[in-house]
C-alpha cells in the first residue's frame, strides 16, 4: 500500500474538474453565444442577457454542482464498499440502499390507485420517500451487522433486502396505471436536472458528512485490506469500523439516489481508475482522488447528455463509461 509520490497528479485532476464544470455551464440544449456566456460568467451583463442568465444561474449551476456531489459521493461509497467486502466489483448500491430508495419512490408514485388518501405527489415528496426507503434499508443492514460475524454474510443480507424491495416494486407496477409506471421508469433513468438550490441546501451537508466519515476511517480501511485478523492485531475494532463504513456509504449513496435517481457503474469504475492513476491502495490518497475523478466523470456524462437537441438520461451515459471498466476488471482478475 505504498504511495509512489504521485500526489502532484491532484493538481491536473483539480484543473480538469474545474474546466469540466465551466464547460458543463456553457453547453446545454439551449445554445448560449460565447460572448454572452463569458459576460454572465464574469458577473457582467445580467440585465442585458436576462434569459441566458436565468438559464445558467438557476438551472445549469445547481445541475453542475449536483453532478460534482453525485460523482464524489458515489465514487467514495463504491471505494468503501470494495474495501469492506474486498471485492473489486462491489458498488455503493450493493447493500440494497438504492432498492430501498426505489421502493420509497415507487410507493409514492404508484399508490394513488391503491391508497386513495395517499399524500400528494410532488418533487419534494419523491425525495422524502426515497430518503425514507434508503434509510429503512440502511438501518436494517446496520442492525444485521451487529449480529453477523463476517462481511460475506452482510453482503448476502444486503442483496436479499434489495431483492425484497425489488419484488414489492414489481407488485406495485403490476397494479398501477401506465402513467404512474412511466413516471417511475423515467425516475430510474437518473437525472440531475431536478436538483435546485433548495435541494442543494439539504444534499450538500449530507454528502459532506458522508465524505468526512469516510476520510476519518481511512486508516481503519487500510487495515481491513490486510485482512480482519491483521486489522485486529493493529487494534482496529472490526465491528464498529464495519458499521461506520456501512453508515457512511449508505448516507452517500442514499442521499444521491434520493435527489437524482440511481446512477449506475460510477461507484464501481472510479475507484479502479483512481488506483490505476495513483498506483496505491492508501485511502488517504484514493478518497480525494475518487472525489475528483468521480466528479469529472459525472460532469462528462452530463455534458454528453446535453449534446443532442433533447436531454438523454444520465444513467445510460454513465453505464457506457462504467461497464467497460467492469469488464476490464473481470478480465484482469481472471
């Protein structure tokens, strides 16, 4: 787990992330002249370019910030899951958190015909439902983690909880009307466009808390890579470390899923890209590296979704980037 003195790579990574953030503001389904964009970006000409200013400041800026938060959160959550299970193909949704969030959203969107007095559907109610569903599954997994002795059993429990949630979603779809099913399917495609400044006031501190927890655990995470017996010899409390890793990963993955819908493959692919670039397994290097690479990757995906005249689902683009990395990992590991 040695570091090969490649910390200087953080500088170009940071510059690339900033450049992609600016590019994401400039590119969209509505073309904004370059001189108007520069004027607005530099804080001038807001009154002369009122429509363009509204598009950039109130739509593209929160969307780009959401892309950075989503990339950072999902990448770090994936890194922590791969460390916990010592499985290179583990992802942030492996514990069923995404399935729990999907179940919460499905209940909100598709229960109108079953529960006539169910609360009114809105963007905020969908977010609350997703958070509640993810939180319930996360609490169940944490509760189970007190009982089980090894990570493999915890992994199986997470998969089973996700299967149960998926089965309930399928039942709801069977009894729901086509319009509700269509809305739910659109949500599962993932979208950054629905995130506004009010959402960011909730999402940003949650992501910061999850990332801070992950970084605090970086030494314990390094110990887990060497095996649980060796980690115990170093004085690491395996049970509490495992619970805190599950909690931080669940917070990161659950909050992003609640506000943007599920975004696939980022959590699997980015940690491997970070390890390949920095040639280390030290989490104090991999966590900030995953944050920058993940943010850049989601920004690239968001830029690509804006190139056509209509906006593509971000989940489809992220899969095009992530799936080849997963195939490469499988071939490399034989």
